C-alpha cells in the first residue's frame, strides 16, 4: 500500500511538472503574446533582449525555467532575418537554462513562399529555415496558415498547423449578404472552396493571375459569375497588395457589386497601404499574426481580427494532450 501511495504521489508531481508551462515572447509581436498569456492566465516570461551597437542580439532569461515546458512566440515577419535570428538565440538561451521542452509558436512563418525550386539553380529556402529551427533546439512547432501546407513535411518534429478560417467565417457570415467567395489565383482555389463550403455553399469565382516576376502580378480575366454580387477574396497573405488591387479591379469590371478581402497575414510591405487605399477593395480583413499597428493607422479600410484566443486554446490543448483538430471541426 505504501509503494502504491508513493507511486501515486510521484505520478501527480510528474504530471504537474509536465503541465508547468512558461510562455516567452520575442520582440516581433509582443502585443499578441500578452493577449495569449491573458487568455491562458499565465504571466509572460521574463527575457532580457537587447542589441549591441553592431547589431548583435543578446538574450538572457531572467527567471528560473528548469524542468518547465517553454513556448516561444515569435512571428518571423519583417525584418524576417532579424526576427528569425532572435528566435534562434531565445531558444538556445532556454535550452541552456535546462527547460524540459521548447515549442516555437510562429503565427507567421517567413520564407514560406520559397517552398520549391522556381528555376534550375534556385534554393528551397523554406526547407533551410525549417532545418535551422530544428537545429536550434526546437522540439515542437505551432504555426498558422502556411503559404504552402507541404512545408509541414520539411520538419522532423511534430507540427500543429492552425487555421484562421473559424474566425474569418464567423466575421463574413455576420457582415456580408449575397456574396461570392473568390480566389486571386488558381493556387488558392482549395482555400476558397473550403470557405465556400463552410459558408452554406456560397458561389465560387477566381481571377486568372500571371506572375512575370517577384511581387509583380498580371490579371487577365475572371472565371465565375460575380455580376451583382458582393465578392469576398480569400488569400493566406497580402504583401504589396498588387495582386489584390488588380483582382478587385477585374472583379468590378466583371460586374461585382463590391469587393472585400480576407487574408490571414498582413505583411503589407512597400506601397501596400497606398495600393489598398487606391484600389476597388472596400474592406481588407487581416489578423494580428503580424504586428502592423503603426502602419494600420494610415488606412481606414483595414479591419484586424485577433487570433490570440485560437492560439491560446491550441497551447492549452497541447499541454493537456487534447486534440487540436476539434478547434476547426
């Protein structure tokens, strides 16, 4: 009986230590990290992150993390290389501070558009980044709406791939009537078809895109009936907004009553805000996977939905060994 009691007590303490989590944030999206911690009722871990005068990054963990499961939240958005390097160094600092397990929570995964060779002598940079993440000591990955789903196969560790679709679908249902779901290109049709199915089999359309060079898009025609309809374009990210503006213009010329757009990741580089404001897009809906608060003050066309509740719920399920897929069923 004494042996059984001792085993039972040890089992309780083991499970308690395994469920003891610490959440840390890089500097790319502290606001999102704090919102996730608030939802989980866990304090944000203490990190001392600073730059030397030559640009080198220094990280020091300012609390005991021995034996805990650490979650590091860091979007690898612009400056991509800076935020990636910061993530590597945070992970190394935690590893050397004797954490039990490190999970990288990467709401926006930079370099995801370089998932294959586009010319004979070009790199597959997404694979390279995945290898570097694992080499740094990360044991699990949580990310959201990868540009190419097959990137999950580049990792040799478990990957939990989250989707912002439940948040977007709820917003679209409440906001729009008599609408058609559209994709800006053929590659996004699977995503658009999923949205259409979840939105009571709404109509589907697509703009035919050609890309003669990086960040350059040409829209030739519209496939599908959009005449007199409110069109909602669906994509995973919006960068310079060149494709979005030209797709919206083509849809309006084909008789669309209005054009709105949902993208999970608002990269918004270069002249993106100017392109959006001067476009036929009535409303651009993005999420807060990337911290663009300062940029967004310059535009009144952009609506931001938070993914903090979704990521917090995913983290809670992971630490309690519960299914993630139920979040999207």
